[in-house]
């Protein structure tokens, strides 16, 4: 068993037995949904349906229904795409990177964060599909032998890299999430009393029985998937940034983009996790498993990644002047002081100033403040993408072509609609899936729960001799 | 032939581990352990070998790497070389840098999915498969050790029962199979 320093705060408060963990996670799923859930679900469903309607209208009429023009050929569509992909990054990051670093606090958030990843990447994926205009030929983005004179996709194009990156990321995240879910579905299956629930969970649990060999494989597969997913997370958002960085547009053509996008993605992803988890812990009464310490850890990640993003903004600004390239310089000067100054100012305030407040212990341990900042950060990160994309192209080399972007109600409808759809999926997840990893939480009870930590030391000593049989892939 | 199976139930993983060690020391073969969570260190005691899925993941990844390289070599160099701005792609090496992202993604894709599929098949966990844990509580808070009489014929049924009962169990379930 892993020993943990006594000074380290417990991750599970109170005296929780294995049975208590099962009950605490399963009961909210098995009982009737609270009224609040129905209200939120209806609300999300209405917004989501509106979004679907807007998408249908767009597909039926054409991309002209977006507020794009000759100068600004990319605006809300790609902004929303990058925003959602960014949000989708924290999930696998939390699961994979924190697993590799043996961070036990990940168990409080990994399941929900992975679900968030998957739903966010769904939403992100909608935008490029819509932008194609003809959804039904979306498969043309894959290198499939064809009869159009052997017309292949272009492997030199970052947009194609994106196809591979996003689809790999989505499918690997789903597998990672689902493999972790199987033992917990088995728990729900074995507890289920109603026949329909029993049947559903027994299909979902794939017949998991919890044999020693199955667990042995489970741990290795989780570890190897984490090892594969970690570079994947970094590569995916780097590739998303290549969409811009490999172009020749001043303001986009920057080598700093990959690390800066990855940091930004983690930053916004953790903020979204905070927003969602603070709601879940309250609704499901999971305060014992996700308490102030976890929130503080996440706030520290937000602070660090927010600072990286801040440094990136400032170096970008400095280098644009230092490079001596007029066009580069103008792109940034215009960004900060031109007609879109307000977007730049919102971005700077939300992303650079607000995370710095987390230096104060009082603020980063305040739940209300965290919730507020998590929303501010996500607004800021939306503006970041908007600023990068629109302000760089709205004043191009020909002043006669200079323009502004005015979103139409379809732009807004689709964006708001994807937020609605995201919450539809997320609320369904909350309702029917275990929101905490039941099996994995049980593995940290003895090392990190308040009760066991406060036991006198002698209690642990009786299994010293077993330490030589340490499994190599435990965590 | 009918076989008698003992399901020794424990409410704590460490007690089970100690119990298993004691029984194994007496030459008893533990057929299986069912638990609601991974019990670290139980595998060497009951003789479960470490999985080789990691090696498979590496092989799948290597396959992906080769497929991606060959695919892009054929598509971009052999079948339809492009001339972008007077810079034709004549050889794979000259263009390799542009192929790195997709090669990497495809390697990860094959390694992850190949491993996951092998994992499901080897575990015999597939959609709709029936579960085989002896007690529904083994996915909640019970840790169960399975001992078969046929595999421990040096002891009588009573002797086995006696020894299992002394290993810290909370319940003993016996079944004829």
C-alpha cells in the first residue's frame, strides 16, 4: 500500500467504508431525479432544440446565413470549434496526465471530466461538419479510394491533420472513459432492483465480474491508455493551432501557438470542470469526495495555465513589435486598439487578470468565487479565439476590403444551441452514469481518507511483509 | 463429476490477502478472487501472471506507424505527387515532416483501439455477456476467494472448510458445481 504523509490533507472526508462509497455514488442515480434536474434538463433541451433548428436552417439555406463576408471567411464557426475542443482537453488531461503522475485527487473529477471531454468534442466536431455545408459528404475528409480520378486528401494540410487528430482524440477518449466505467456499471447492475435498469446496466457492464486477472489487465490498460492519451492531448491542440500557425496571415503565423493553445485548452477545460463539478457535488451531496482541497488543486492548475497564457499574450505582442514586420505589428496594434479593442480587453481581463487572483488562498479556497471565476475564464477563452481569428483577418492587406463581423441570429443560435446540447448530454450522463469512479475511489480509501489517515500508525504495520509483492502497475 | 466450490467472503482486501497467503502456504490452490476494486499485491500470491497487453499495445502501435507511413508514401509520393509552389514532393524523406502529425495520430489510434479490443476479448467482456461473479456484493464491498475441492484433493472437504474458516472470513458459501 502507498503510504501518504500525514501532513497531506485527506482526499476523502469522514469515515467512508467501501459500502459507503458505493451507496454515495449509486443512490442519486437509483432514486428519482430531483425537481431541479428536470428543470435544468427541460431548459437545456429547449436551447438544444433551438440550436438543432438553427443548424437545419443553415444546412437547408447555406453558409450565407452566417455573418461571414469576403474578408472574414472564418468567424464564430471556428471560434466555437476551438473553444469546444479546448474545453474538451481537460478531461483526458485530468485522467491521463494525473494518472501518470499518480495524483490521487484525480479520482474526484476524472469520470465527469472525461464525460465533459467527449460531449465537448462532439460539439466541436459539429462546426467543421457544418462548415462543409454538405454533411453527407463529410467522409470525403478520409483517404478513401475513389473514382474521382484517384483524388486523395492532402496530407500536407493542417486541416486534414485536424481530421485525424480530432477523430483519434474522440475515439480514444471514449474508450478510455468506457473502460473505466465498466466495473462501475457492474456495481450498478448488481445493485439494480428494477428489471429494465438491471438489463440496461448488464448490457453496459459487458459482463464484468471483477476477477483478479481482469483487474490486473484493467490497471495495465488504464496506465497504457493514459500513456497514449497524454501525448495525444498535447498533439491534438497543437494541431488545432497549426490550422492558424501554418498560414501566412499576420496574427496567425506565430510559432508560439502550439504551447499557447495547449495551455489555453487546459486552462479553459479546468474552468469548465470547476463549473460542472461544483454543481454535481452540491446536487449529489458528494462533498466528502470533492472538497475544498480538490477545488484548490484545480484552481492552482487554472492559475498556472492562466499565467502561461498571459505570458504568451504578452510575448506575442512584444515580438510583433520587435520583429519589425509592419504587417505583423499592425495586426497586434489593431487587435489591442482597433475597433475590436473591447474583445481584446475582455480577453486580457478574463484570462490574464482573473487567474492571478488565485494567488490569494482565501479566494482559491472559496467555492462561490471559484464558480464565478470558472465562468469568467470560459468567457475569456471564447474571446481569445474570437480575437485571434477575427481581428487578424478583418483588416487585411487591402484597406478597401476592411470589414467588420456581425453575427447573425443563426451564428448565435448555433453557438447557444451547442451549449444546450452539451448540457442535455451532460445531464443525461449525471442521471444514469456513476459520476465518480467507484472502484478506483475504493483503492485510495486506506491511503487518503480522513479516517484511515488519523488511525494510529500500528494499524498499517500488519501488512508490511506484503510490500515485496508490489504489483508494478498499481496506482 | 460434481465439484464442491467454496466462496470465502471477506470484507477487507488486506484480510483477504493475508488469508490467501496463509492458505497458499499450506499448499491450497486459490482458483479465483473476485473483488470490487483492484487488490494490489494479490496476483503473485494466487499465481496470476502479469498481463502482456502492454506488449500487444506496442505491436499494434508499430502496425499503425507502418500503415500510416506506407499509406502516405503511396498516396502523396507514388500515386499523386503534388507540386506546391514549385516544390514538388519527389521523395518521402523531403516531405516527411508534414506527415509526422498524421503518423503519430494513427499510431496512437491503432495502439489504443487494438489494445482495448484485445482487452475486451481476453477479459471476455463484451456487450451482453453474462456476469460470473458469485455474489452481487462482490462489486460493492465484498471480496471473495474461490477455492475448489477438486484442485485441492490432498485435503478433505472438512479440512478445507476448517482452514478457510480460520482465515478471517465473514461468510462462507459452498456450492456444488
